[in-house]
C-alpha cells in the first residue's frame, strides 16, 4: 500500500470523526435540542481523539509499516474505547433500570475535564443515557455510533495488518 493511499484513508477517518461531532452538535443538539448524556460525551471525546490522531497521520504520512501500524493501533484503541462506551449506552437504552445515569460520578468526571470547560456546549454532559429521542433507519444514536466505531476499528485493523 503506497503512502498516499494510507494518507487518504487516515484523512477520511479524521474528517469522518470530526463530521460525526459536527452532526451531533449542529443537528442533534442545536436543532433538535437533544442534550448529550455522559456516554454521548465519552463518545464525542473518542471521536475527537480519533480525528486528531487520524489527521496527524494524514499530515505526517508515515512511510514505513511501523508508522502506519502505530497510527492505526492508536486509532484502533480509541475506536475500541468509543465502541465500549456506545455498547454501554445501548445496554442502558434496552435496560434502563440497570444503572442510574442521572447525576452520576461519570457525569461529574466528564464535566470536570478541560474539554467540558473549554467547550461546554459540545462536551458538557447533561442528558439521560437511557432515553432514546431520535432514530435513523430504526437505529438509535448509540447504535449508529457503535456501527461507526466498529467500521473505524475494522479499517484500523486492516491498516495495521496489511503487508503492502
């Protein structure tokens, strides 16, 4: 696989991750007035970190397999963290009584992070994790997010294991 192809793949991952945050903030939050819950904020942070790493990889353009694998590994780990958060939120939507997600230690922790202080409209957790107020093609927001994280994880594994 040549260097330019790797750069384009990382660029697509980076733009896609940041576009996911923009969609959540502009459409879901600003237009539909859906407040992000702690799990949503955790997923936004994962998308933000994936976007930063992937864009750094696109700019850097690693030449050898070591650099490609390093960036792909970082993106894969972040996607796995986002997938775990989305999976937990999916669980909460199907079994809302299994966990109280109102004012929780997670919400307090996420709201104390520098990102929540720096950009509270985007990274402050205020919603209910178990509530499903919007669907697309029959899928809830965390289900769509889990699909996106799984796709990024799959591409990063493919990038890491690809020989050429």
